């Protein structure tokens, strides 16, 4: 029911324009009125809990020194259900002056409404004592979210780094906290953005639920298992899409719709949450990277274009700077024992929303460019030393092979008791919520004869009888490693060499891995997609070129490695595979990688034709205090 019209006493405001609180909708196209300029309706907000309504927010607002604002809002029919969504532009329509007073009033309203809810305090080892909104607590206390306790954050890396025992559960809580912190920081620093408590809550929930769709051992399931088990769907089934499906299942199966409505979250807000998790459509994402000023399509319906910067907080598709990375950088480094050079708290303090090419984007202070380069360097370090570790990756490959062999014989009950294969659980969230890392133990300790091959593979992992990496090299020059079936072509060449050697090893005994290392945007520099501001003019976005920062920054932002593994553990097989690797590498004139032995690198000898000799200063003298073994070692280092 719309609020009744009344005759306004304020100058220049007629009977209709004096009532800005009408129906609350958002245009999906992103054109026309902004979300905060659209009027509200009491009918559009479902009543809150009676305990919350017992608090008179308008009375509290008057007691805080805003009696005039409280009186005007009361005359407009604003109640506790609506006051959280009052914006500065609406107060302007009600002729509350000046701007400073409107902003102070909005700040006071936000504090009052935040105080209506009892937050739960958790002690996190990374962020300290963090506050969790009661609606987020309701989500956490569900079987679908608790499932994340049984999914390792780093998958097979735990078999290499004993400290990497953390799970998706605590990471999701950390992202929820940081999402709320960054959104609240932007709201406090720039009240004119019109960020409401509802916006903050929606971003927090998106951060909390962004990893609901992960399967056993996290990325192993959607990057290794599903592409082989369901090759036709390998480009469709990603953990982001599964997270959205699991979020819908979580809300419906736990009857949380009423809880969402109690805190004023509408269907449109739930759409906004899911859009933050899933990201934009492919062609729109490409337009974001090109910063196309003529691109008029707005891919979202949860929030209009003037709130587009909110989509960059949890999963930033524009440049990769988001709170998801901030948490897992800090958390993973802490658990792995790797130093983290990036300071996300400092980055948050300098975040600012500016208009760039007719779109609002989250920008940073120009002097923070070094900190952001440290962030992407940290990402690269984690991938090199942990995420793409040759042993961790091959363990995941072995577990994947065991699960693929078990796929036909293991089933999980889904909706209405229908039994689903492991690869089919992604089609039924009732079954998928029961699939966790525990599947490895289920296979390992099963007595079913059909699972014998799978058990044998997993037992090899337990006994550390792993497939061995016999070589690690960079791809040949001018080769397109992203070409379809590139791994298979490399394997064909490798098997042909084995055949010519008379080796007993066959195609099934060899595994080829392609490893991609970059700064998150393939061969592009992500900082080129970030805009900055300087102290003199914090409203003007600028771009900072790499050459303006340092000459020591990388020239290239991506590289690839090819790893060769042999499944057979006996010494003869490993020697044959190693010899074949060396021949393949020399045949394609490839340089060796970091993990390989380098037999072709011998001590540098003087060039007689150049008439040069090794300088005396480079020779290592023996010392009377040097142990004998050390002297022998030094003698081997001397150049003849």
C-alpha cells in the first residue's frame, strides 16, 4: 500500500514529489534512474522480527540530534522496515539541508539499524576477532555450509605441506568478513555512493557462499576429475556455477527464505548475491577487460550500473584484486609457512570508487601500486612453490585416476533417493552436498572387489609410491601451448622416442602436465587494468605505467612449463623415461625448468681462441681452517 499523499509545506515540493517513498524496483538494463533514486514502498519490505520493531528507530534518530529529519521521515510514513533504505538523495528530495547534515543523518541511521542485530563474534587466526551478521550465522549453521569443513582448501598440497590442513570453511568466513570490511570502508569514506546496510549484507553473504560449490580436494574435482568424467560439460561445470546451485539448495532446504525477508532481503537481493558469485557472462567479461566506453549492455539485474563497483569486491573480473584473494593469500601463506609481502589492510584503507569510462570502479592511491605488484608477486610465488608443486599435482592426478575408476561403481543418494554416480552428483545438490574429501577414505577402506584398482592407486599415495617426475621444461619456442590437445601431441612425440629407444614403456605409463604460471590474466599485466588517484586530485582516475614504477618489475607476466611423469616406479623405467625426456628436450631445443637436473650445464672453461684465462681472483684458495670434505668440494668447483 503506497503512503498517503499530503500537502507539503516545503517550498518547491508539490503533493506528489513530497512523497519519494513509493515502489522500490531496479531496472535490469542499468539505464535511467539509479537504484537509490528509485522510491521505496512499505509494501516492498517484508516486516522484520517483532523484537526489532519494538525499537523506535525514529525516536533514537531524534535523540541523536536529528529531530528534524526524524519528523520529516515520520510524516512520509517511514517505519523501522523502511528506514534502513533511506538514502542521501531521498533526503535531498525532502529538502533536508545542507549536504553535510544529510550525510551525518544517513550515517546515524546506519549505526542505529546496525545496532538492531546481534552479531556473533568469532576468533579467526588470520583476522582476529571478527563479527558475523546473524543472517550469515543462519547460513553457516546448515549442512550445506558445514560440508566445507571437510574440503581441504589446497587439496593435494596438504600431502606436501603438512601445515596446509585448513579447509574451505574458515576461508569462506574470512572472505565474508573482508567483504563487509571493504564495503563498509567505502560507505564511510564516500557516503555519496549510497551504500546501504542491505548492500553490505548482500556482499557479505556472497563472500560467505562463494565457495559452496567446491568438490573433493577443491580445484582437483572441477579441474581434473570433471573434465575427464564429463568431457562434453567441461566448459559448463565450474565451481562458481555449482556454488550458485548449492546456495539455492541451501536456502530452500533449510527454509531460510523467511530469514532473508526478516532482514529486508528481497528476491532481487538474492539475485545480486548469486551474480557476485557467478560473475558476468563471457562476452560482457571481455568488454570489462577492454574498458569499452561504448558498451551499453549491463549484464546484471541485482544492482544497477551506479552500484556496479560492488561486483568487484568478492570476485573482481576486471583486474583480479578482490577480498577472496586477500584472504587466501594471508591464510595460505600463514599455513604453508611462506612469507606474504602483500598488506591487504593497507590496500583497503586507500580504496576509493571513481568514475572510469562512464563506469564506477574501485581504484587505489598511486603510491599503492608497489603493494599491488607485491600482491600479484605473492600469487605467483604461491603457485610456483605450493599450488603447482610437482608432487602435490601428481598426487591429485593419482586421486583423480582412482575416482574415475570408481565412478561407475560408487553411488550417492540424491533427491527422492535416486542414486547418483560421483560425476552425476553435480546435477543433484542433495547428492552433491554429501560428496567431500571423505570419498578418498571411503574408496581406500572399501572391501568391494570392483574398487580394487582404485584402492591400489590410493594405497600407493599412502605409501608414498608416487608417479615420478622425470623432467620439467619450458615449451619449445613459437609453440602454442593453449592449442587444443597440445598435451596429447607432446605425449605422441614422447612415446615415439620411447619406441625408437626400444623401451618397454607405453603410452599409458606416461603423464604429461601443462603448468600455467601468470599474474592472473594470462600474459597481460593486471595493473594495466587498475586505475589510481593521487593526493592532489582524489577524484581523477589515472593509469600508472610499469616503467613509472620500477625497472626491476617483470617484462613478461606469464610462462608455461611441461612436466613429464612416469607411472612405473622401478629404476629401469625411470632411467628410460628420463633418457626419453632429455632426447625430447634436445630435439625441440627446450630450456630446462626449475625442478629438473641440468646435465648439459658444466663448469665454464676459458676460451683459448679468445686468449683469456680464469682470473686468479676467481680461484678459491684452500684454508687451513677448512675441513677436508669442504676442501674436496671446493676443488670440484675450481675451473681448470
